[in-house]
C-alpha cells in the first residue's frame, strides 16, 4: 500500500509540474489544474512517508505538526486582536476579538505540547547501544515527557533530551534530564546545584543545610538536615564523579520516590557521555534505600 501511495504521489506531482510549466502565462486552466495535482501529489507523498515511520517517529510528526499549527494559530489570533482593537466599531468586533484571544491561548498550549513531548531523535538513536527503549511518552501517557526508559543498576531510569541551537558566539549544546525511581524509605528531600547567581532552580526547595563533604562550591538543601550527608556525599567522593561542572551537572533533587538530575553541556549527544551520566545517577538511586 505504501509503495502504491509513493508511486501515485510521484505521478500526480510530476504531472502537475508538467502542466504548470506547459501552460500559457496567466490564470490558465492547465496551470490551475497543475497546482491542484502538485498539492494532491504532495499529500500522497506525505501520507506515504508518515505510514513508513515507526510509532515514535509518527508521534514526532504529529507533535511537530501541532507545534507549527499552534504557532500559526497564535500569530493569526494576535493579528486579529490587534486589528479589532483599532476598529472596535466594526460589526462582530467583540466576537472576532474573543476568537483571536482563543487562538492565542490555543496556539500557546499547542506549542507547549508539541515542544515538551517531542522525542529527541539524536537521543533515540542511542537507545539500543545504551540498552534502553523508547518511553511511552505523551500528555496522558505514564512516562510523560521522557524519551527513553529502561533499567540500569536495578532501578528504572528515564531520560529526556533537548537540543539548544547555537548562534553567533554561542555553541550548540544539549541538555539531559534523568529520573530514577527510588525507595527513599526515610522520606528525605534533598536538592543540590552549583553556587552562584541564577543557578537556583525555580520552585519550592528544602531549607539550606550546612557544609556537606565533597560538595564544596555547591548549594545543598536538605530535610532533615543530615539526610544530604548520608545520601549524596559519596556521589562526589569519587574522582570521576559526574556531579561536577566537567560533565555539565546543573541540578539534583531527591523527593518522594524519585531522584531527578539535570545536565547540560556544549556539543551533541555522545554515547559515552549519556552512558556515564545514566550509570552514576542510577547507582546513586540504587543506594537510596
């Protein structure tokens, strides 16, 4: 079926292109028919391409479409609102203004959905080498926004990757969020991140605690106060610890039954970097009994 759709799409698009180039100047019937055939061929080719993809890539196509469509809806809504602000005396101005605001709201919500749940293709390519599988991600799915999942060192691990495009004077970088299921029978709440202005994550965090062995130059927060020394001090005690700037460490939080860590580093996703991070984070999670 897919092969037939590829063939039909190519034939329609090719025939349309011939009609467009062969038609005389102006709004000729042949030229208009050619445009229609090209659009129909493009639709067949898109559907054939969509059907040829696996489940994860199909979802990515849908989410990319949602992102693009939402951006268009938000822009159209903004233009509508701005127009009727200047011409409020026109008939149905309030109705069209309300529709414009609705378009902005729906566009922003759709854009957030498309971006948040898009599976990182570069990270997905590393799944087999890492011994992980695509996560069951989505708005109502059990793995939420995460891209990959699996078991490492006896605990469930979920990974979410993000690309940050470079620009003038700014190199390309990648971010990796890792979440592990933990026992945490003591109910401790711990957070740690580099010292300095702008490094504190948004949201509620436990109270700041005193110095924790090996965590110099990092802000450590803990409830109860002694939990951090018991549970995370050894994580930075090893020379090759990933919980340092060298590996892009940005944030750690143990809360309830989850250990969450965030890393960001210049460059692109590399198997050795991702494997090292996931291995040490999962080992730390396994120790939190």
